[in-house]
């Protein structure tokens, strides 16, 4: 995005990427339909960036969700608003958009140099690259770093830049998994039976935060949309205390009284699982979670009274024992701290070097907020470089 703004502003631009082709993580994001942005009003939209919102406000206001949708349209990809307010291209994937974009950048004079891994600066302040042909040094009037976070490193962004910037005295807050799963010590029986099964229409709570949505049981724990939406709170609790209790409400629209009435009927010859499934419309995986909680409490579920079962249905405790590794996370928290940047996204300690995208210290839930902030800060850094080049020429 910075390259596009720069080329439109008349600059000669080369994009260097360590990978053999462009936009690999963008293409991966397209596998889920490419949730480009979100349609909610801007004040709510900005609140998703939490404490970083004031730092991103000007960039997002200058390139807001509507501008991103219009941009996509100029590339032949009209967008639509899904039922949850999320915005997707009609093609519901990234490849046609990326192809059209690369064609337009090429026509606009942007050059691409792949298999160029940036490794810092040489003794003369030139950008140093490792390439299959050996080391290269390239002089540039200005540089935009847009090296991403550290999730899914096989797609290119591996966080290798952290040490390079730290060596220059740039403060980087530790890269941590965001929109990530968590580990749970499931019993072997539960893991084998329910791995890959979704929990639908549940409400998840940690402390004062509750989110409704879906979660997915994995071999080593739990992941999915509702987990990602709570991942910042869950991560801080797990990292701070070593573990955290996630409360799952399996039937959040039924209160304890209604559930108690349903569960007070006679079971007859039905198994407990069948009874729970029919009386409270619980899924097998939901009942499995209740069994896990009962085992952990040291009492079999069969010994629970109707009132106790009713209470458990909407407060199943799940002990999270750790955060899933960053290479499986959707995005990255942490990054270059905003104090290191001026209002044009230039690094104060490295004049002429700008930074944008997920390598900055912000995080947001899934919903299009990640790409929107990456696009908006890329555009802002591009404008910043144009201003910087203009000023440098005058002085
Ligand atoms: C599975 C998955 C699904 C996602 N779905 C969505 C979604 O639907 N909506 C959404 O908003 N977000 C989504 N995201 C997140 C989104 O893709 C990222 O937030 C976004 O791509 C970040 O853009 P970026 O340009 O900052 O970094 P990246 O897209 O990570 O790009 C960084 C680039 O820098 C290159 N690079 C890194 N280090 C070097 C180096 N030393 N030298 C040279 N090149 C280097 C990399 O090769 C890469 O091309 C998803 C992410 C994943 C993993």
C-alpha cells in the first residue's frame, strides 16, 4: 500500500521481499474469504484497537473502511457486507484482488525484487540484503519497513527484524500471539472423541469479558472466533498467572430456572448423555465438556442434582494451561512501540525509515481490523515518505 501511494506520488519504488512471491499471508487470509474490513461505525471500529486506537486514529480516518472498499472496487473486486457486518470481496478470496493489484503496481512503475531478505544496514547506511546470488547493498532515499508480525512464519513474516531494530536502539514490545488458540489438558477420551468439533452458539467468559460465538476443540486445546475475540484477555491471564479459567455457557439463552425445570424430568432408562441432549438440547461435545469438568471436580456427572447440572450447563469451567505457539496464531501483538514513531510513521531514531502494518505495537480481533490497520498505516507511511522526500529536496 505504501508502494502504491509512493508511486502515485511520483517516487521510484522497489519492493523487496524475502519470499519468492508477493502477499503470501494476504493469500492465506483469502482462504477464509478475505475479511477486508468491517462495516460498523468508526467509533466502534476504532475501539477494537484498544489502547492503540488513538495512535491509529489519524491513519484510519485518512484511509477508512469505505476507502478500502472503494480501493478494492477500483481493482475490479466489489465488496459485500456479511451478516456479521464483516466486509468481503464478492470473489470471497484474495487471489484475483492480489493479481489485479500487482498488475496495477507494475503498470505504475513499482518494481519487485523477491528472494531479497533484508538483514539491516551496511557500514555506509545502505540497506543490506541476502539473496540467492549473495549479499547486496542498496541505497535508498527513504525506506518503508512492512515486515509483518511473527505468526505463520512460513508465509514470510518471521519477526527476524526485531533484533535488527533493537540493535539500533528502537524499542520493540515483545511479539506475542494474538487471535490464537490456548492449550487445555483434555483427557484422552475427550481429545480422541471431540478433536475438530465445533461448539456453536456458546458464550465464553473470562473475568468481566464475555463473547458469544463459536469455538473449536483441538487436539491440544481450544481455538476459534469467540476464543480469538477474547484472546488478549485470556493471553494476559495465562501468561500472568500460569493458567486461566475460561467459563463456557453452552445454552446462554436459557437461565438456571428454565434449565432446572428441563433437567428435573425423569431420566428413565436413558443414559445421562441422552437425557442431557434431549432435555437441554446439548451437543455431544458440550456434554463431553461437562463430563471433563465433573472429572476435574472429583464427582461423576451422574451424581449431580438437576440444579447442579443446570448451573454447570452455563458455567462449564475449562482450565487454559498455556497459549498456543505464535506460529499458529492469526496475528501478532507487540511490535515497534508508537513512542518510536512520529506522526508520519517515521522512526524517530532512524530518519528516513518508516514502518507500517502488523510490525507496529497494536492488536485487534478478527473481523477485518487487521487488514484495515495494515492498509491504513501503509498508506500513511507512503504519504509520510512523500513529505519527507519533498522536505529533503528543499533543504
Ligand atoms: C490464517 C490467517 C488468516 C487471516 N485472515 C485475515 C482476515 O480475514 N482479515 C484480516 O483483516 N486479517 C487477516 N489475517 C491477518 C492479516 O493477514 C495480517 O494482519 C496482514 O497480512 C499484515 O500485513 P503486513 O503487510 O503488516 O504483514 P505481512 O502480510 O505479514 O507481510 C510482511 C511481508 O514482509 C516480508 N518480510 C518479513 N521479513 C522480511 C525480511 N527480513 N526481508 C524481506 N522481507 C521480509 C514477508 O515475506 C511478507 O511478505 C489473517 C492472518 C492469517 C495468518
